[in-house]
C-alpha cells in the first residue's frame, strides 16, 4: 500500500494551504480522505490526483456543455422556453 499523506503533506502535494484542505473537508467539497480516528485524517495520493484531474476545465468549452447540451439549450431559447 502506498503511504497515506497527512493534511500538511496532502496540501503540499496539491499546492494549497493546510487550512484550505480542512475547510474543504468541512464543506465536503475537497478530495476524498480517510478518517482513521476522531482527528486523524489521511489522504491517498491517487485520490488527490483524481480530484485535481476532475477540476480540469476545457478552455474551449468552460461550461462543460456537450455539443448536444448546447444544441438543446439553443433550441429551447429559440422556442422561448425558460431554463429551469
């Protein structure tokens, strides 16, 4: 098994402050983590890589719309249908 990283190590690994990871854990918006005990939190390096990769934005299509989604949105707008 690969070494688990503590919060400080994980923060350095992805280039953020330790406190940022702590806040993300509280908001449930950050990478997956392992809670060993009450205050003992560790991160799998591969989870950090996966999480960072999931945040990649395509500069050509920053909204993430697929061509089909964009086409449907355009058709709805032409038909006067308001988005939900």
